[in-house]
């Protein structure tokens, strides 16, 4: 990997320490670097967290599977039935997610669809413990740790559900803030969390924070935690963290219905043709299947069997994820190297060095994130819109940018990130000298 060169003009001391003349010189140097960047006519994209073709290739054997038409029980997978999914696939996910096989349902290719179904069912029917369908409540609110996943927020917005933000810390959501909010307000019906290698911060929810979330008193009798464990096995180092144990913590606290866990193989096998997973208490699972039965006679069991044959076991999944890591970890290193090379010591940006997941969270100088994204766009580098990781796309400090380095080739990540770093430095210099 080539290490981006630190421009000679970078003073590598806090920009706020520079005299007005030094700051003007710094700005001029960055304007020149930016002009050179634009002149290159780049066309690079760091917007969405998609697997690269090399990662997709790791699963190409799926294209000639399954070799059988029967599951372990002898059921013909080509036919209708088996609403909760193939038992052997449910066993694999139970192992990976640290839950019981009985608690698991395997579905179609998208966990986001499962989350949508659960939300719609709660709105239309209410769930176990509900006094009435959520649609009949005067107001429904969700707690959203920020920065968070834009599609969670847009789904809530689509249903008119109000979003109350709390900060996402390195060990999970600010649990004191959450507990204070849910204690007295029965309109707060849920919380959405990506517990392991969060999108976009990479935070990992600790067992302690999870225990507090599962045991805290809530004014709503049917408070739900949407536990979106999309990145449970997506480690970037050889420390393969174990996700907090939401279902058993909730059951032990007398709130078994609180968490509903989701995951998928979207970033394990094929993003468009994987399998999804829901895990929940017996009552939640029965409730979910009862409503699912109105919409489906059974999932795509051929795809389930294909995945079972491909992985063999939960260890097969873990082994497979190490191959992903070999491909993508250098891209995350490249992001860090580029940002450190250009911005280190300037005190105008902070970024995460995630140990798993798909994103790097970049916080730039307050008020400059939109400018950075616009500068990058003009230079041919597409970034996720500033504010995307906040409800309604509104980052109150206009400082947050989500970087997604998995899809482009390594050299493209290096080039794009050196360019982004220049844009961050230039936007900071503009803001400080205006
Ligand atoms: N959940 C999180 C946190 C994600 O980041 C993503 C995709 O980026 C998804 C869910 C989408 O999952 P699926 O492809 O299973 O719908």
C-alpha cells in the first residue's frame, strides 16, 4: 500500500494555533492542492456500504448449489411450506448470534424487509404486551442513537414516527439518556440499535450497556429494541468480539419481548441474494409468524439450502468472514493512513478506526461537513450526503460524514481519501479564516 504523502505545506500543528498570515498561507496551499485534485478529473465513489466484486466472488460457489432438493428432514425445498425457514440454517444463525435455534426465523434476502414487516405489524396490530395498535396511539416515538443508519431513520420518517436522538458512545447508546427518556414517556415505543460494529461509528455495544437497555423501566408496556446485528461477524481484526446477549439479558430482566434481533448474509455472501434472520422470544416469534402467514406460504428454501451447503456450519461462516477481512481491512487502513497523513495534528477532524463493520465515521470541523462533501463532489469524489447519519438528514453540527471504503479498489480508496482529506483541510481553513 502506498502511504499518502504529507503535503509540505501541512504545519501539523493545530490550525487554531496559526497566526492569520500562517492560516492564509495554509489556505492558499490547500487551494492549490484542491485545484490540482480537480484537474485530475476523478470519478470515485465512497457512498454506499456495498461489498466489492472481489468479496462477491468469494461466494461464487453458491451459483452451482444446492446439490440436493431435500433438507435434512427430507422436505422437498422446491415446494411451499416451512415458514420459519430451514432448521439447519436456523441452527447456524443461532450459533452466530448467540441465541436458541427455536428463537430464529430465516427469511428472504433482506433484513431491512423484516424490520419493516415488524414495524408495520406493530403499527397495524400492536405486539405482545400492547394496549392497542401503535397506529391508534396519539404519538409514536423512537429513540435513535446518532450517528446511525440512514435507512432506519427514513423508515421511521416514512411512517410519521418521531425520532428522539441520543449520542452513540464507544460502548453503545448513552444509556443514562435513554433510561431517562423512556421512564416517563409512554409514547416512546422503541429504540433502534446496530449493536456490533455500528453503522457508521463502528461502536460495539457492551454487555453492561445491553443489560441496562434490556432491564430499564419503560413507561410503554410494549417498548421494543430493534437489535439490528447486521455486522455481528464482520470483524476487521483478529479480535472477533462477541455481540452482547440481548435476548437472554431481556428474559433474565423479565422483559423477554423487548428485543427483536435482525441480521442477514447481505455482506457475507451476495448482497442481493442472501438470507435474512429474525430472532426473538417465543411470544414475539409466534406473533411475527402469525402475521407473516398472511403474506407468504414459505420462504425461498432453495436459497436457504444453498447457504447451508455452502457454509456447512457456523465455523464455516467465521472462516468465510476472514477471507472478507483480508480483502477489506487494507482499505480501512488506507482511509486511516490518508486522513492521518493530511490531517494529523491539525485538530480539525476526528475519525474512527473501526475493528469491524463497513464504515469509518469522520467528524470534521463544525459547520463544514456539507462544504467538504460539495468540494469532494466537484473534484469527482462522491461522498454520502453530509447529515445522512442523522434523522431527516439533519446533523445539527454539520460535521458528520460517513465513509464507505469497501466497494472501490484499494488504489481508488487511497486516491479518493487523499482527496477527501484535502477537502477537509481546505473547508476548515476557509471556515477559520472567514
Ligand atoms: N442494517 C444495517 C445496519 C445496514 O448497514 C444495512 C446495509 O447497509 C442493512 C441493515 C441492510 O441489510 P439487508 O441487506 O439485510 O436488508
